[in-house]
C-alpha cells in the first residue's frame, strides 16, 4: 500500500451530500484530505473528466466458495468485483457445504483476507436451506454473518419466517428472502406471458413473486423485523414495498441491472444466457422497476452475480440452471440504461451502489468521509467499450451482455488504499 493523490476528479459522495471538482489524498490506507489543489510528495494520478465515488458495494453475489471452484472462488469473484468497480460484496449462502454454521462463515472470512474486495457473508436462514429449522443465528452473527437468507429458496413456512423476523427485530439484522410461492411457479422456466406461451415453456407468473412479498410484509407489520427483498422484478411487488415504506415499516429492496436492461422478449435471442430467477419480466414490470428506483421505493442496485460453467448453460433451456454474471458489466449497464438516458440522476445512482447498501447491510463503507478506509472507485462515465466475456476476471462466462456496446466503466478500484484494478 502506498500513498496516492487523485487529481482533478469530480468528487461525488451522496452520503455526505458532497459534489465538487477536487483532489483526494490517500495516506496510510485512509482518506486524508479532499480539497482543490492539494500538493503532496506522493504518486499523483490525474482523473480529470472522471467521477471519484465511494467504493461500490454489491449486496447480492454468489461466490460459489466453498464447493464449486469450477464456477468461481472467493479470489476470482473478488477479482471480478474489483474489475467492475466494487470494493465490497455480500455473498449468499448456496455453497457446499451450505453456510449454516460458524466454520463456513469463518472460512469465507479467512479466504477474503487476501482478496480484492471485502466480503460480507449472508448466512443460511434454515439448516442446509431445507426450510425446516432455523440456524443458530446468534452464533452465525458472532462469526461474522451480516444477515440471513435461504438464497434461491423461499422460506415457505410462515411460522419460521415469523420467528426469524422476531429475531431480526431483537438483534437488529435484516432478513434477505428469495420471494417465490412454489405452488405458483414450480416447474416454470421463464416469465409467464405471451413469450413463454409462444416458446411452449411453462411460465412463472408475476404473482408468484408478489404474493410472497405480501406475506412477508404482513409479517414485518406484526414483528417489526427488518426485511430486505432481493432482486425485486414485478410491478405489484414494487407497489407493495411503496405502501410498506409509506407505513414506516422496516422494508427495503433491491433491483438488478438485468431487470432494467432486458425483458422476457429478449429470451427469444438470448436462450439460456437469459435464464435466471426471478426471470426476465414484461416491459410493464421493467418500467415499474425503473419507477421504483426513481421514487426511492427501490433502495439499492445489486447484481445477483451467479456464475455457471459454459457446459452447464450449453443445454436445453429447460435443463439449464438459473443465473448470470453481473459484477463486471454492472456499471456499464447501469450507466447506459439509467444515467445516460436521464432515467436516474447520477447522485441517486451512486447512492444505490454505495451508502444505501452499506446502511442496509450495517457495514462500514459507502462514503468518502475523512479518516475512513480508502475504498474508492473511479468511473469514466463516457468511456465506450464492448463487453467481451472472454476477458472477464470471473471464472465463468455466462452473461447476456457479451458483445454489447456500453458507455461508462470503472477505470480504477482502490481497496483500503491498495489499487486492486486499473483499466
């Protein structure tokens, strides 16, 4: 780690309501000064025309470690994060063995010590994610977990979900459920609609997501436990969260870049590269998600980075696993589809990638406050580039954005004063 001076950047720090052209001095791994025309005997990098923001935080990734090194490891996942501009990630627990005990949480923490991003584990809500018995949440929190989820499986038992939210209220953590009613979606492979019928694929109705949101929000109303809804993708879900926030309920949610950039119509061309859960939705749902980002209903942007091998995806659509990569394309997709189209102000966009996920997760970071660790991302908002999955740092290549022309890219990522990526 060496001291560093970023010169002439556009400092954008939503957490501190700060935006100005200035220099930023990093000393001993921390943010020492932010002001114009700093003179210091350290390495200086001119970032004129670029924005300097708090290190980006992706609050929803799958690192596949332990258990699936052919797809991703903590090392490669964090390299992908750094290449995408992320300094912190929260990893979900569908590992093998599952993250339902302190030893696995501690293993992840140990592996992350030398990685290119900070890793915050979201542990299993139920043992082995089987939905039958809650995990020892106290022990998992003590080991370093920041919240609880059964990842791609909903917590179907209302009694268990109530009990978990009661614990959340008592110990001030959030629950991060995958919202799905299997009775409505079981056997489905894409969004239920005109396209699914034309392709003769069993669909997953939007209500399969929204109905579970409605149940969980009612449980929040009764328990006051904090609920964070992962990858919200349908119109009625956004409306439910909007009403819950108006009531003052402790409910937050996130949206993923692919649900902003794509719809179920794209499945015709993308094939298995467009298969994920929740699936790509209708244009009406996509517009509702964007509206939720605009009015603050949706708090954060998160990738749901889900690596799979090429072999796994090169099968019939009905046999392919759900999930796509997201870390290395997120900034480009978000800037191209939201910022440059004037659908979302730049400051709001950065907030949903920094301070908002930090607040929800209850972690440090998300700001450029003086004295804090120098987790910083430099973004060239006007850099045009073409996505080439073969150049990804991730071990996997399953992206629907290969070959896309995007505008906006992270050009430097700094973690605790250490440059982890430079374009």
